C-alpha cells in the first residue's frame, strides 16, 4: 500500500495552522493571566487622588514595566531552564498548578492572591509612583503571567513561534494600556456586574488552559499519549 507523501504546499499549510494555534494559545494564556479588566478596581483605587494626566502616565508606566518584565523572561527563559536543570514537563505541570489556582479565584470574580495580595494593594495606594511597583509588577506581570511566558518559550520549536510569544506580550500590553488609560470610562461602561462576568469567563478559559498545561506536561513525560486535535 502506497503512503501519500505530503506536498510542499500541504506541509506549508500544516505549519501555518500549527503557528496560528500556537499564537492564539500564547495570546489567550498571557492576556487571561494579566487580565487588565480585573485590575481595574485596584488601578482606580491606587490613582484615586491623581488627575487625568497623571493617571494616564501611571497606566503607561504599568504597561511598559510589565512588557519589559515579560519580554525579559521570554528572552532568558531557556537559559534559566538550563542553569537550574528544570525540564519543560516539570515547568508545564508547575505552570498548570499556578494557572489553576488563579483561574479558580477568577471563577469567583475575585483577584487572586497569587497575582496580588491585600498588603500590596494597600501599599500601592501610598506610593507616589505606583506605575512600576506594584502596578507593573506584580499586579500585571505577576508569577502567573511570568510562568506562562516561560512555559510557552519552552514549547517553542521555531523562530516564528518565538516571535508569536513576543507579539502576544506586545498585544496584551497594548490592551492593558488601552484599558487602564481609559480606566474610568471602561469601568463605567462595563459596570461592576460586567467586570465580574468578564472575569468569570476569563477564569473558566484559564482553568481549561491549566488542564491543557497538565496534559502537555504528562504527554512530554510519556505518561499520556498525545491527544489528536479536532
């Protein structure tokens, strides 16, 4: 029986489809973890005594700080794995645990303590420049988003996929800047109920991503067979 050999066009289509799936995975996982909508109440509380111009500067600093932090971990993630002898499956399972904890809190429409603690929120309100710390890190670029970026980098198999991770970080931070830049308007438009619904939806998707990270980790360990894509 002859086995059909894929043509170059077919291979290109397969590679393109894989890149699109990976790009969507990267964008969704980073965006849901950073979750600028859930950060709105904290941002408004931190900038309550600021005028409109200073609030916009704080939004810009927070987004830029988070972009620099996540991009740095994307660039050095592979080297950190090598230095500490961490395997990709171990980090995928670890990342799944962190994502699961954050996602379960988001399903209850609350900001996870894994992303920010009450003491950090209180400290932010007394800082003259809260855009860098704690708004930029750890409220936007927290343990969950950093872990997700490093897991994604560990899964990269081509330059195009690595660029997709960097693009996902950039797009996420542009969304963060847009949401925080117009924080009062976005909060008024969505309302408290709208924000809670949005956070719950993101939490549900984040729990699904956490389970997928578990599956990927066990597949890479050889415990499970790789499931076929629909």
